[in-house]
């Protein structure tokens, strides 16, 4: 059995679901602290460091949105995933504005939650590299400078191009959902925002058109995948 690598705070007031998720993640070698109350969770967060937090939205004492905003006031780095029974897009947008890195709507498959946890932790781990040049498969990318060099061609990226490429690269070889990208970068998932995103995806594709080692592909009905053939 692999050693435990990450500590997770799980805040869920449904005891059956909470215990189920804790047991499942523990079997996957995560260390999980289960808390059923928002204020109690906040108290723990001010004293102990966690690698990732999973918050239900409807909680006693302090709801998940308020808990996330409170955490972000003194800790901007700990990733947050929301578990929510609410499927309205406005609720998802509100969650991202509160500082969430992802959200998953109940009911959900535990394996899907595990994949999302792993994806968020990969993004978090890769953030430390964003202050440096990333060289991979014949291209160099510098997030702070908004700079991309493919072969001998240098591109100065716009802000939207830079944020989009960063998000895709952080999730390389994994599907990134359309709505997640829209809410994360455009802060809404309207028709016009969706068309704008497609334009930026096309522009990024054009930068990599002369290399066979990188491809941005559409995953029908889901989103995009940044394929890197290392």
C-alpha cells in the first residue's frame, strides 16, 4: 500500500454520505478529517493546514460559500471542491467566486470525485512551476510573462489566451469541462462567452499547428483535452 500523501478536510453534514466518502478516500490512501459543522471546520482551518478541502454548501452554523470565503481571507492556496445538491449555474458561479477550484453536483460517482480531487491536486502542485519557464515537447511557456515559444516562433499571449493555456496545461491529457472553463475564466457560461472561448481555443490551436507532439482536441459533449505526446 502506498503511503498517505495528502490531508483532506471533508465538511459534510449528512452522516451517511460523510462516512461513505471518508472510508472511500481513506482506502485510496488519503488522510480524511470529517466535520459536520461549518463553524467547527473554520476553527480547525485556522489552526491546521490541509492539502485540500471538500465543502458541502448546505451546512449548519456556516454555509459552504461563507466557509470558503472565510478561508480565502487568510489562505489563498488551499484548493477547495464544493459538493452541492444545487445544479443551477448561478450556484456554480457563486462557488467559483467564493474561491472554489471545482464543484461536483449530487448525486455523483465516487470515482468521479476521486478523479476531480486528483486533477485539482495536480493543478495545485504545478502552480509552483508557473513562476518559471516550462519546457515541454518543443515549446516553452512562461505564465507570468504571458509568453509562448513554439519552435522558433515567439507569441505574446493575451490575458485570456494565457489563462486558458494555463488551465489546459495544468490538466494536460485530462478532459476539462466547457462550463468549468467558462465559469473559471469568463465568470459566466452564456452563449456569447461560449463563442468567445471557442475563438480563443482556435487561436491556441493555431500556435501549435506545426508540432505533432501537442494537440488541443474537442471531447464531444464534455470539453477539451490538451494532449501532450511526451
